[in-house]
């Protein structure tokens, strides 16, 4: 319970406010003229309850030179102080009905906004609904924070790795153990796509063709069994005697092959009687021809591969090396075949030896030649060449596959594939790894939040279905007792947008309008309810909310001018509701600028204490004891003086203006009639109803002759009672003041 507002410094109008009266009790009425600090007190208490220092910052006194300070005293919490921009403690929840409550929870200006609907959750669904709504809101805030964090991480990842368009699958993908090989393959694929035209025109690397060592040994040692040793000796001696080496056998063989019968191919003489020619014919027969052909084939193969000095081998190796530079970039060739300089020398030496032996054999086909000491060199060269040829064949197979792939290769697809594989490798880098770890943690929490939020929303809907009918009924009962001609229908919780909010409609008769934004084209909340209706709706929401508090007996409730734009019936009912709450709650404080309203509450309640809030032009404020009865007497006397002075002399007393004087007319007449006829009219019966009652009483009523004046004064002052009318004409105003004086006599 609030006991004292001990001091306020540099807030609102107050340079300094002091509590100069007994401490507050259970039921408190505070009178203050408009603009004298009622709203400031409400903001101070709301700030303490909500721990919202912005409320005080927004009300810091203009021109303040000292810091804003508040000192309050509470029954349970003790002293609660605001200083250095913060509260020392909180008094807990306070129910406050004021313009801020209406703006936050019911309507802003003339429209029911989404924020209003969101803030109505406590009114419609009670404490448990608020708990669920706050849970949903907290999850929603966390969800937004995670979404922002995820967005930042994704932005960093996509900046570093543009190929990553969806972080989820990328985060889930494993980095293959052979990622380097995959990247190499992708690089080759990209190069292949770039080199498609060159691939089709580039020739394959070539092998170096040579017979095997064993086949060479066979041909070098081969002879002809049908030729006798005597014939061999005879031919050799003839060649030697006639100096036909080294090509004597070839020359003689050529001649034998070109004989026409027994005629010598050179001189055409008959050789049938020459025994040596017969030996030649036997020697250089079919067997010899077959042998020499075989030898020539081997020698030709070696010569074609070798050249004169091995230059053909070197040229082919160099050409292949140049070709492999291209093919290894586009084909799946792990390593290009090559023979280094040392081994090239050994290769050339071995093949040279083989070529020499074959040349010797070609000179003397029937001689048996062995590899001898040259065998190791020849073996090394042939084996080296066989390995090289095998490697070339393997590479050519890969090249053939590449040629086929080039038919369907796509540059864009190859580029994307390479970038994706490089991105996978980048997952091994620390900064990428850390970003992905954070992303996955956030993603798991995001999924958890979605499930938790769905569960909370489902629970809120279930709770809504169980309580909303009763809560709507309670609000409509209040609207009925306030005499409203409308009710609320279709009240429900909604999840339009991110946070839970409420939806409801206003029903008038058989017609309904959904509460929402202002419309210029059709009936809306703005146009179907008057200012008094909107205020009554807000008050009904507030009372329903307070009544739903399970700890109502501990509740602290504050009303700031709770009867704005209300007619007499609603003012009566408002006082009744306030007195009822005062009997049930821990404390009720009512602030008002209307002493009649406070007097009506006080008259029907024996437990309330009355105070006055004042503030002078220098900002010195005070909370002091006050009497509604004395205030009303004082007001009545001052009004009479102001009216008579202007009626008689056309002068305004101090503090009086045309605008204030026109507002004195009707209240003064109402009080005058009540005083003249004690008990005849209730405290809040207004002049229009009084006039009707007097007219109904007939000519016997002592005021019957003043009916026309009463009606004229009522009509004249009506537009000015709540402000907004034009400045009164001086002559008309003086005439109305004279009418009042005439009625008084």
C-alpha cells in the first residue's frame, strides 16, 4: 500500500513537491485542478511499478537544473527512491487507469491498433494468458535475435564462399577425405570445358615401336639349315676375294634374283656352266630371302625409332612431353610418362647397340650374332621403352575418355562444381568452421523455439477457449450496468504478426464492426462509438482485468479522472464500481479534477480519506488534506461572485475569463437548484433534467416561470462545457449572466 509520496523533484510541473498531510490509507481521494500534476503522479507510480525510467525522462521538468528525484513510502516495501536515473526497488504490480492505460490497451486516437490488441491480452485472458503470451513474446524475441545472428553468419559465409546459396545443406555436408583429389578432378573438368575446341584438334601422345629383346636375340642367331658350310665358305671367299664387303651378299643376292634364266643380269652371258653361279642360286634361295626380309624388318623398326643418332627418340619424347602438358590439365592422368636425361642417354645407347647388331646381321644374314656384353644395355633400354609405352597407352585411354566427355562438357557447370568442392575444403578453415558451428547451434535452437512457440500458442488457444467466453461476458455485464448500447463479441486470441494479440468486434443491435484501424469508407470503431462510449469501454476492460486478479485482496488500484465524457448514469455507476473495488482491494486511489464527483464517492463511503494536490507557478507542489464539502462551497461562492460582477458591471474578477465564466453558468445553477430544493435532485442530476422535472411539475413549481431561461442557459453553455467552442461574445455572455441573477432573485 502506498503511504506517502514524500517528495518529487524536477518532474512534470513540480520543481519540488512535498507530502504535507497524514499518510494515505486504504481508500484515497485526491482533488487537483486540470494541469496540476495528476498525470505526473500516475506516471511516477507506473514507472516505479514497471521499472520504466523512460516514463520519468519524458516528464522531466522543462528548464530543470537539478536531477530528477522521487521519494515514496510503501507499507511493505518501505522507502522506494528514484535517483541517479534508476529506482532503488519496485513496489510490484499496480493497476492504473488513466489516459496511458487507454492509449496502450484500448485505442490510440480513434483506432484500435495492433499494439492495443496485443496489450489487451492481460484483460482478455488473465494472468495465465499473460504468462503464455509473455512466453510467446520472449520466444519471438529470441527467434528474431537468432534470425539476425543467422543472417549475419550467412552473409559472411556467402561473401567468403559465393557458391553457397543455402547454408543448411552446406553445413550438413561432410568434407570427403579425398577432397584434394576431387578438387584436382574438378579443376581438370573446368580446364576441359575451357579447352573443348583444342581437345578435338590435339593429337594423342605416341608410343616408340621396338621389338622385344628375346625376338631380337632370335633373329640375330637365326641361320638356314639347308645351306652347307662349303657353300657358305665359297660365298664368303668370293666376297672377300672380290672386295665386296660389307654388302657383298646383298649385291650377289640382288643379281641372282634378277637373272633371266641362266643369263647374267649384268652381262647377259650364259652361266649354266659356271658352278659358282649354281652355288649362288642355292645359297640365295627362298630361305635366305625370308631370313633377310625378317632381318630388314627388325633393322627398319630400329632405324625408324632411332634415326641416325637417336634424334628420332629424343624428338618423340619431347613432343610427347609437350602434349602431356596439355592433356594432364584436362584429363584424369595422375602423372605424365617421362624419361629423364640420364635414362634417355641409356635408352639411346641401348637402342644404338641393338641397331648396330642388327646392321651386322643384315650384312651377314647367316652369321650367328649374340648380344654379348651389350645385352644389359639393350635389356635396360627395351624394358625402359616398354614401360614408357605402357604408360603412354594408359594415358591415351584416359585421353579418349576425355574426348568423349568434351562432347557434353559445360563451362558453367564445371565452374560451379569446382567452387563447391573448394567451398567444402574451406570448411576445414578455422573461421569457416567457427561460423558453421555457431550457425548449427542457432539452427538447432531455432527449431526448438518453433516447437516451443507452437506448444505455447496451442496452450494459449486452449486457455482462451476456456476463459474468453466468461471474460467477454464480464465486460459486457459492465457495459450493461454502465448503460452502454453496445457490447463486444467474437473475442479471441490471434497470432497475426509475430506476437499474440486479441481480436474483438463491437456489436450494436444486430450489426457488428470489427475493432481496428480507422476507415474513411465504411463504419469503424472511430465512427460507431462516441467519446463517452470509448471511455466506458476502456473502463470496463480495466475493471474486468482488475476483478480477474487472483490476488485482488492485495491489489493496489489507481484511477485518474475515471469519468471523462460520461453522462450522469455512467458517473453514478463509476462511483459504485470504485467503492466496490475499494472494499475488495488492498488500496484504491482516485484522482479527479471534479470535486462533485469526489464528493459523491465520499458521501457514500465512510472509509475514504481526502487530499488535495496543488502546484504554484514556481513549481512548488504539495499534497495536503482536503474537504470536498468545503471545496464545493468555496467554488459555489466564487462562481456567484464572478457571475454577479460580470452581470452588473461587465468586469472579470481575478482569474476569470470569458472561457472560464461561461463554464461557471450551468454548474452554478445546478448547485443553486439543489440548495434551493434540498433532496429534490440527486448530486449528479444535470440542468437539462432539472428543467424537465420543473416543467413536469407545472405552474405550481416556484421555478416554473424560469423554464425558458433555464433552457436558454443550458443550450448556451453546452458547447463550452468540454472545451473546443469559440470564444463567447461579450454581450451574449453578459446577457446569460443576468439571466442567472434573475433566476436567483
